[in-house]
C-alpha cells in the first residue's frame, strides 16, 4: 500500500499557529494517527481527517499565538472604517479615491526605505509586526527604523507633491475651472501620506512595545 | 475546611485516560482511548489545550520522549499524573458520589 503524506498546507498552517513547545509533539501525534488511519480509510478521507484536525486545532490556538496580528489588523480596520465614515459624511467616499495620488507617495517611500535599509530588514520588520515576536534589540531597532523611514518619507513626499500641485495651479491661475479638481487631487496626496505615516507610527510603537525588556547582550 | 479542587468533566476523562494508559500516555493514545471508551472524538487541539491547563495546575507532568519514523521524526510528549492530580480526581469522585446518594431517577412519563 502506498502511504501518502499529510497535506502540506495544513501542516504549514499548524506550524504557524501552534505555540513553539507544542509544535513537535502535536504535529507528531497527528502524523502518527494519519499513518494509522490509512490502513482502513481512503486517501481522500485521510486528507479530510487531517484538514479537520488542523482547522479545529488552529481555531483553539489562533487567539493565543496570533493576538498581536489580530489586534494590529483590528486597529487598522477600525481606522479605515472611521476614515470611510468621515468621507461619507463629507459628501461621498468616491471623491477621496485617486490612484495617481497614492502612486506618487507610497511606492517612492518604499524605494527610499529599501535604499536606507535592506529588503531583508523590511521583510523582517513586517514579520515582527505580524508575528508579535522580536528576538533581539538589534532586530527591534532596525524594524522601528524601517517604519520610521517609510512613514516619514511618505509624509514628506506627500507634502512635496502637494506643493508641486500648487505650483501647477498657480501657473494656470487664469483657468478657474481646472483649479478646483487640481487642488482636491493635490490635497489628497497629502491626505494619503498622512494616513500612511499614522499607520507606520503605530507599527513602530508596537514593535517598541514588543521589544521592551530585551537585553543588549542578546544582540 | 481545606479548599478542595473539583475537576470539570473533560478534565476527569483526560486524567483517567492518563491513569489507564500508564507509561504510554501521549496525545495519540489519549485521543484513541477517549474515542474507544466513551466515544468522544475530540480534536487534538482541544486535547492539548486541556493537557496544558492540567499541567499548569500541577495535576499532570510531561516529558519529551523518543522521535520515531512514523511521526515524521518528531518526539512524543508523555504525560503522567501527579499526586495532586490523583487527589483532585479522588475528591471530585467523592463529591459526585455524595451528591448522587439518595437520588433516585424516575423516567415515568418521560419520553426516551
């Protein structure tokens, strides 16, 4: 009889969600039972059994091990919801969406961040934020620096692009019909930049909090 | 009066399973005995949540064992009941027995 392996995605899910001290015994128990049930069940039934165990187990441990991710995601969603609510109160959310304004701020800020750091550090900063684990003081400092550079350069880019828009408006001051929309777009750039800066500030503070109590000797 | 510690239903089942299994009490065997004896198919996550809670309460202790090929090279975590665990189990049983004394269940007129 050809034995099959447990579904890799389900295993990866458990690897992500389980507490470190339970990964080895729990995944081992599941694999042992998975091998046993293959003697009297079909391959498909075994895969379903493993997936069921993986999902139920993830449900048990998700809140325990992924609290940092849940809280950060909740705070960002709350911020987004409040912003959209404020937009709706101001006359409709659609007038606040402008893709070019976002392109003028976020991608260049990301490039600046990569220029002063490394792709590895940027990846590590997001990993610390979402996993809720900071292993060393050096990791904490480099991750905070990533969000500082990303947020601050985004804000300055927003201000710069807004001024650029005003210069363009100033040079066409005689054509009043185009000044209104052009002014709105230029201000939107600054609005997006401030939004990104705010989220980056919260992310940096979150990493600072996670790194509290780390000893410099652990670097 | 000394403070007694009563156990929940599932905690009692898990402790009894560990007692029945002796030196072979680990996740897979505990899950299996719960299924065979009381037909309760608990997820491995629910079982480990209870085992961790019992260990935190000092009612069981654990030790890592050997890694085997059928477990993908992963080690087993063996569980053993402590003296405090046995005492808690005994107290819970005595309390339940005391409550059941003189109770007569009548099923007359009850649809079964």
